[in-house]
């Protein structure tokens, strides 16, 4: 199937050709005709499936076919998304696919001066891509209204809920027109997401591609068992391989990301961090440096990584394994896109073995282990800290547990935390 077989109008087909796209991904092939028919849509699709184009292309077409004669443009479509990076990426996609349609868009997010965003809104825009906080802020200041919205998109709904945006979402829904077309996308569909979708969608069509439990087959996945204190050294050892031009490294915390960057920089490896504590301009600069390979390693937290879309990214390294199995699939989905090669390395210490079991259960296969490396796991069974005040699981006082003595080899190893 080709894009031209989906009844896409010529201006958009021309843009797609200029971008080098001829064949739609599965979600694009299924979703575009549904949206063009004016139906509500519930889409289950993870990162890397081509989800953005699946809603951007038909939205651009529908708005192009019903141009308003009014002099000042009104906001006719709203895309609500959880992070600044993802909002910027979606805005770039709308500009690329819609460059010949005469439609325009603006991106609204916090952490930057609001004046350029206000100026764009005053000039009139057809499409707004926004994060919830700044959108509500500008609405409360009277700089925008949503009464003319014809098509509403809630993107990355599961991450929205994870980030605590449910109340903001409800505030936005309350001011949208009752009559509109709504599109709802989520990588996972737990019960709370299904309930939220039920409040937004009317008789929706459903599209589900690349279930969260299935990782892209082309991605080569490997596990390194390593003690927590040796993870930095193992990372440096792996990066001695000069064929690794760039690598996206995941940590669980912002502080952890900064520590990894500091260690790599000390070993003359150009690295930058991207997380919520970084200013927006710093995050964009780090991402740009990574895309043009000025920076070799980008260290990211999961939330900040949403929206990172780097062509031909071959290596993802899980410096710390996520305690949520689905997050592992999101992480490694940053590589192996559009048929390109992809490799995912994961560092697993003794305390993370439980997380690894959950991941392998979710994806339905064992991840191969790399044993021949300089920092093999020694502490296979870490000593658990005793309960506070000698209390057992029942919460009642019990006999104080005997002191536990760690094997001497542990105390002689630097960096070991118990």
C-alpha cells in the first residue's frame, strides 16, 4: 500500500514525497481512513509506530477541505501531549506534512517566555499543540479560547496519567465544544485509561498495533549482570567501541543522569543530560547536539525522553532497569525504527533481577546475557536492611534481628552500597 491509495490530497502527498515517505506504517494505514471519515478513534500504539503522522495527516486534510473565510484564523484543532519535547516534535511534523496546505500551527509549553506564544496566538493559528499546564495558564489569562475546536487529540494518555495531568485534562475537556471529533492515543490501555477514553470518545473505532508486550524483532537485546557500583565503569568500557557513534542512556532519576554525565565527561566522552530540572533551552540544545552527533551520549530520564525522535539511533543502554516492565519496551523502541538496525544493552544489578523477570515475562522471551565483560556481578544476593525498630511485616514489635555481617569481599570493594 502507498500513501496515494489512502485518498490523501495532493498538497499533503507532495509534502510526504519531499520527506521521503511513500509507504504508510500499519497504524497510519488503519487510522488515516477512519479519521478522514470523521469518526472518533481509540488508538493503542507505542513509540516508533508512526503514530504522529497517523493523526497529523488526516487532520491537515480535514481542515484544508473546510477552510474558514474569516480573516483571523481560529484554533480548529488541539493536540494535548505530556512533554515539551513531544509537543515540539509533533509541531515539526505538522509543519512538514502541511507545508503546502496553507495551514499553520503553534506549539505551547511551559518553561520558556510566554510572549512569543502569545504573539503567535494573536496572529491566529489553525492548530495548537500544547502541554496542559501552559495551555490552561494562557486560557486563564484570556489569550486563547477553544470554542472553535473541531478536532481534539489526546496523545500519550497513559503518560499523561503517570505525570498527574488528569485534573488538567478534565479542565480542558470542560471548555471544548460538545460537538467535535476526538482522537485518543495511548501505548497501554489499563482500566483507568479505558475509563478516561469513555468520557472523551463517542462510538470510536479502535486501532491497535505493535502491542506493548512485543518488542521490535529487529532490535538486538542483551543483558549485562553487573554490581551497581561498577555500572559507570562498564558503560565506559562499552563506549570504547568506536563503532558506537551515539547512544541514548536511560536512568531512573534526574540526579542519576547527572552523575553518569559527570563520570563520562571525566573519561573524555562527550555526554549531556536531558531531564525535567534542565531549562528548556538547555534540553533543546542537548537534543540538537545529540542529533548532529556533536554529543555522543545523551543521558535521559523516561519522562524527558518522550518525544526524542532521532533518525538512525542504533544504541539504547538501560543504565538502570525500570521497575515498570512496559517502560523497557518504550525505551528500546527509540532504536530499530523504520527497519534500521537497533541494539539495546541493559545493566542489571542484584536488586534489579526482579524487574528483569517482569520484563521477560512481558515480552515473552529470555534476553541473552553477555558474560565476558570485565565487571561481572559478584553480589548476587544483597543483604536486605533489617526492619526498623525490629518490627516484622505485621507492624507489631518483634525480637530485634541479629546483626548481619557481609562477606569480607564486599567491604573491600569500593563503591558498594548495602
